[in-house]
C-alpha cells in the first residue's frame, strides 16, 4: 500500500477539476435553451395538419383489438405489444398468438403479464431526449411458459415449453430516396402518410433509441424485425439487434479459441515467471544469510543491493562472491515476473537528468482524452440528452467538449523526447542504424496493441450484455475482423474513423508515420545544426501554411463541433483530414525543435530576466486559454462563425497549443517552473505516466464494456457525471496496469534480452521494465508521447 499512496494526490486533483467543471456547467440546467429542441430532424408539431393526425390514427386504430375482460367489460389492446404476430416463422407466430390471447383476455397464468411488462413502454421526457426504452431484460428472462397439451393439441411436447427472448430494436422514419418530400437529415418529414407523420412508439420523427421487446424464445430477431415492420408500414425502418435468452450458450469460433489459448499461455508464463523470480530471490537471500559480512560495496543485483565479501580460510584473504548467472530460459521466464515488473512499475525514484515535469503532463493529457471519450459514451443512454447538450453552451464545459488538444500534447511530448534522446545518443556514438531504429519502435508498440486488436476481433462480444451491447460491441468486432491488418501496419488512420478497429489508435498510426519521417528531420540537426534548424523551421512553416490553405479552400469548420455543422460536407471533410499526419505534424515538429533546444542547453546554466520568463508564462496561459475556450459561443447551430474565425482557429490552434505546452516544459526544465514544476514533477505521477500507453489502448474498451452493458437509463446531472468520470479514470488505469504487466512490460524485457550485448553474468533480480527502454546502437527509439522512459531526457538546471 505504501507504493500506492503517492497515486492518491493525482486522482484527487482530477476529482477536484471534474467537480469544478461540472458544477460550473450544471449551473445552467434550469435555463435550458428551448432552441435545442430544433436540433433534431423531426416534424414541427405546430405544422401538423388534421390529415396528418388522421393518417396516424388510422395506423394506430388498425393495430387495436377489442377484448372481453374476465369481469365482462370491454377493452382494447394494441398488437404492437406482440410484434411477432406477423412473423414468417410458424412456431413463433403460434406461440405469439397464445401469448396474445392469454394476455389480452386476462388469463391468470402469470407469464403473459411478465412478458408484456418486460417490454419497453412510452417513456417520460421524450422532448428532452429520453428516447431509450430498454424494458426489463431480467424480467423477460423470468418468463417460463408451460402449455397444456389438451388445450393446444397442435403442438408437440417440445413446443409446449418456451421462455422469454429479449430483443432490442430501433425504429426510425425511412430514408427518403427521392426529392418529393422535405428532407432534414435524410429522414421523412411532414407530408408523409402513416407513422412518419407524427410520433408514436417514441419515434418523434427521428430514430428512437433502443426499445427492448420481450417475445417467445421460439422467435428470432429477424422475426421481430419482420413483424414490427409489417405492423408499422413502409414509412419507418425497423432494425432488430442480437437477441438474448436466459440459458444462452456461447458458440466459440476458431479465432476465439486461438485468442483464449494465447491469453492462457501468457497467464502460465506470468505464474511460472513470478514463481521462478521469487524463488531466485529467496535463494539469494538464503545464500546471503550463510555468509559472514565483513565489508560491502555496490552491487548491480537488485535482490542483493550490496556486494558481499567473505573471509576465506586463509587469514587476510578477501574474495568477492558474484551472483550466479541466469540461463537464457530463466531470463525469458523472469521477464514475465509480476513481482519484479510491478515493483519497477510503481517505483517513484528518478535518476539525475530526468524530465520530471513530463510525467504530470502525460498523465493529465491521458485523463483529458479519457474524460472526452467517456462523456459522449454516457450520452448513449442518458434520459436528458438535451440538458446535457445544453452544457456545451457554458465556458467551463469547453474543457470537455474541446478536448482534442490533449492529443496534440502527446505529439509534442513525442517530438521532445525523440529529439532530445536521439541527439544526445548520436553525439556520443556517432552511429545510426536506421533498421534497428525502426525495428525497436515497432517491437515496443505492437504487442499490447496487437492483443487488444485480437480481443476486439474475437471474444470481446462475450464480455458484456444488455440492451445496447449488440449495437455497440458487434460493429467494433466486425471492423477489427476486417481491418486488423491496418493496425499492424499502422495505416488505420487512412480508413474512415468510424470504421477503424480500436478507433483511438489513429493517433498511433500518425505518430508512427511521423517517426518514420523523423530521420529526415533529426539527422540534419546533428550533421549540420544551422542548416538542420533552418530545415526544421521551413517544415513547420510549410505544414502550418498547408493547414491554413486547407481550411480556406475547403471551408472547413474551425474544429470538431458536435452540434454546429452548417455545412455537413465540410464537417465530413474535416473528419477525413483529422487523422492525416500532414495535418497533425506541426505540433510534433514544435516538439522536435524544443527537444533539440534542450539538448543544446544540456548542462548549461540558463539565466532569464524576470520580465522575460514572466512574459513567457503570461503568453503561454493566454495562448492555452484561447485554444481551449476560443470556441465558446460557437457550439450551437444558431451561433454562426465567420470564415476568418474558422481559418485562423483551425489553421493555427494545434501549433499554438504546442507552443503553450512547450513553454511549460522549457520553463520547468530550466528552473523557471516554480510551483507548477513542483506539482507536475510530483513522484506520484511517475507510475501513472508509465501506464499512459496501455491506458490509451484499453480505455475505449473499458468504456465499451462499462457503458455498453448498462441495463437501464440514467438521469445525468453534475454529481453523477463527475462520479462516473472519476470512476472511469480509476478503472481505466487499473486495467492499463493489467495490460502493461501482461503484454507491454514482458515484451520490452524480451526485446532487451534479444538485442543487448552479451555479458558474462546476469543479475538475479530479473530485468528492468517500462521505466527504462532499450538502446539500439546508442539511439533510443522513443516516441508516441504515451510511454515513459527514465532516461527520456535530462533537465538543464537541477
């Protein structure tokens, strides 16, 4: 626990920031802007005619049936509660008829009432976005029908028994292929006949959320889709997703078995490696106990921190006892040791020359990314979507809505660490092996990403369940099965973002592509510093000019605005350009320049006049605030932005953010960071910083599992929002630690064993881990801005 104690202040800081942001955003809940109701393409109620209402009532009336109740009274029920009455399956249709007869006549058998009660009903709060009607999945699983053979002689023994099947569906107005009707967002609008004219279910003229229906287990999702489509007519489109029953079995595919076997194999290696590591340490301690210590010197053995000297039988003869060397097979197994790897991962000590402030910057950037993604996951099942969207109007919430600069921080850190370590190593050895430079990078990043791709393509669909699980998890599985090879080649950023396997890994692809380009920038800096600096400046200006030209010619919006997209084609084009390396490299080049500057200042005493360093801080804060809050007032569709705003902000915001964060790093390294450097250099950030790469890889999968497995909707307010986001931060970093200790750190250790120079003896304490990466011919393959290295850089002024 003492090793975990330093992690508490960073998490408490995140909690405090979340409370402040959401409290400021939520303070406007009571002043919900009514114009939000016009954001969705639905019929305007004031424009509905009597003919529209009459057409809708005709559809609803046709679905009503008159029934005689047990009391003798008359009642009407709607067949919409039994959509599979119109199924193509004979057995499904027969079971549904039995359910419908017993329920609508009030038969006291029990199970029909459970089935009806488990299906979703029209909810409250539709006009503020409560479009999810999940029903009760667990109640549906309680349905167990046992029919009497005498009453239903047409059914055989097996057909007399069935249970409930839970089927999530969505209902939306049908797309309009012609231009005869008014189109808003591609959906049928007023003037249509039938259901599309006014809201029922709760379509509101727009796609519903998920509606959970309970039907007999003899029916399938296709039966539900066919039956409900037949009931509602051609003016709506019904989609039914993967259904569930209580006794559902898992049918593993060959690829699933392969991935499970691989995970089991790694699990065995972790157990065996840990056991061997502990035993070796125990043996070393036993040997130490048997020796009579007369003097001590430093030892490289992590289990024997001091080298022992023993007295031989002959007086005054001292002989050093060295730890025995490990065999290669032992080194491979110990590379998977949870004991040593966890100890190193949680180590908060730093060596002289570490850029300590980077640890805090990296952690908060990762947390920022996570909060941005988690926010929009919660909106999938929020009861008050429009209230949450109203938060976008508040300045404080721009820190969440406009969170894309968090990724630019990673680009900056990637450039800083790469340039600093490359230039320092090259000046020492004057050698550069480009093949090993690239190979180290690929081996460093690929194993943890590969296992996440494999899991997402196979067994992830078995991890969760619930009303929205199928519509969220199955598309991700399909994309990974089709595009896994793009991830392994780091070219997934050239696919549509919506179709990527592990969508967040577009960043890794662009960063890898920049890394491949990096020798073109770095080698001139070490060969001809003056010309190299001019070349770097030219590239930065050229790519910045390219961004400005792109925004000017293509008339792109200033940034990704959730609601304000007056030109949908331009917004789509921005999404296409968003992940291209030539559109994101300006901040990376800024980091290269800063890393090279810190290298040139290595070991020097930097003295800045007060007005100069104070001006730097003022400018950095001003630029950073302008980037984060600059889109305040442009979030809503009625808030127009000019082309000048779009071009200036869109073309310059990423480079400007890199300059602002770059000053923070420069000031902290040169001794002008003050309390900011003290805070960012807090030792508790070091273990969390080491987990950022694994956290980036796994955080979307954690969100998918947690938010995609919900069984009911929630009402979102500032307290619940803060609580959920803080929980996501904690769970994500815990999952990141698991991924790091299983598929990141062990493979870093194996790479060291593969490429390190041969030595006569190896320490009993096992290999070091993520805190120190291998060097390849003196050149360290640093890079994503997500991983940490103890020797990533040195401060100029200690």
